[in-house]
C-alpha cells in the first residue's frame, strides 16, 4: 500500500532562486512506498528541491502553488533519477503521492496535467544532471 514512511524535513537554502520559489534542502531521509513503482523511494539528505514549479500566474498559483510539498519532492527526485522510472511513471507517482497526502482530487489532477503538459523540459534538464545543486554554498 502506498504511504509516506517518514516526515518531510527541509531547510531553505536560497529564497530568491527558482523564479522566487526558493530552493530547499532535504535534511533527513524522506521515505515513500509506491505501489506504482512497486518499491520504496528514499530521498537522501542533501537533495535540493524547488517543490512544485507552478507558474506565478496569480490564479494558477492560488489554486495549485504550495499545496503538495511531499509529492513534489518525490517528483523532483524521480526527475533527477531516470534510472528509477520514465517521465510518464514519475508523473503518475506524483499523482499517487498527492492522493496519499490527501490533496483534493481537482487539485491533484490540475497538478498532474501541469507536469504532463509542461514537465518534459525539466525531465530532460534534470536527467542531464542539471537539476539544482549546491556547490561551495552556491546553487548552480
């Protein structure tokens, strides 16, 4: 059964990065059991995330921004680890995790459609190792 097996703990690294969303560092192992993947995912301490990349368009952000941090961290991690699954499966795990996090159906479907329609460039970028990285205290 899909479940979050630990709490998400992060600290803010840079509040101006990622288009104002900020960059956050996972500070303890964040563990999730996924039925879709048939395995447990452990997001390691030190992993950097911008949570959900919801455009800062007022209505969109009001409806979908800052609503599903746990699922967004898993999704970011999967986008950075192509060896675990493909892009379509990563997007389904986002949807699965958002349901487990009790995000309302209308909201999780909107978030899912957003990554399905607009996430491919991030999938390609993160897969080349160009996701958020902290080098000598600077996010690159």
